[in-house]
């Protein structure tokens, strides 16, 4: 029964994310269906090549998996952010994909995940 619900959610996410999922094959469709993630990814395509964007988004997804955080839980936490928190995530996600030096990617990923998952938002410097 639970598998059926999960499958329906993944199919729904794939339908929502299909325009960018076709370009970002390595990134999970449910991850791309998170509005903040998909809007930043779409915006970045006009500035940067999709391969680099895909690599950075995949690194964020991998960091979530390494911390055993389900995409649905991550999405719920992200959707609960206030306006300020949403802009913090959008700006940091854009920086991660466009400007972050390769050696800082892991640190950015962990800081963003901690910011989103904690009840009291604060980003380590």
C-alpha cells in the first residue's frame, strides 16, 4: 500500500519536473519537483550550461542521501520556510550552481541542508 503512494508521488513529481528532468537526467525527478529547486534550475539554464548545473544539483541530492534525508521531508521543510528563508536558499543555491569554487561545494551543501532542516534557521559562515 505504501509503495503505491510513493510510486504515485514519484510519477506526479516526474510530470511536474519533466521539462527540466529531460535535461538533468542524473537528478531525481522528485528532487527537481521541489519548486525552489526547479525554479532555480530553470533560471540557471539561461546563464550556465546544463551539465554543470546538473552536477551541482546532483551533489546536493547526494548530500541529502548521505544524511539519510528523504526528498519528501526535505521538500516539506523547504516549503515551510518564510519568505526570508526561501530567498536565503534560492540565493545560496544559485551561488552553488554558478559561482561556488569546487572545493567549497560540500560545505555549501551541508550548510544549506542544515539551514533548511533546522527549526531555527541560521547559516554557518
